[in-house]
């Protein structure tokens, strides 16, 4: 009886592992590269690097002009932008 239970648990665990390893099918396809920056110098730097191809990218700057970088607290919308972007460029941290 213990062998049957152990075999059943092992089988359930293997099915769970294989299900977790399957590739997710995202129906959304992004044509534009999504880049998020924290401050204007980074934003401008990215635009200059992309040059003519800046139209093919969605570049977002999180901080508004005049906002103190040291007292900035990200909003829920900012966190969603960061998690959904293709590249996040920021200053500081480790």
C-alpha cells in the first residue's frame, strides 16, 4: 500500500513539473521595443543611441520634470511599466 501511495505521489509531482515547464503561449505580439528609464539624461541617451529607430521603440521616463530623485516612490503603474518593459535603465543601486 505504501508503494502505491509513493508511486502516485511521484507521478503527480512529475506531471506538475512537466506542466510547469511548458512554454506559455502569449497571443500578444509587441512590435515596439519597450524601454523604461528613471531620469531625463538616460531617456535622452537612449533616444540618441536609437537615432532613426527611436520611432520603433516605446521609451518611457518614470520621473516627471522637477521631481526629486531621492524622495521618489514608485506607483503601482510604475511597477507595472517596469515589469512589462523589455529594458529598464536606472541610476544607482547594486
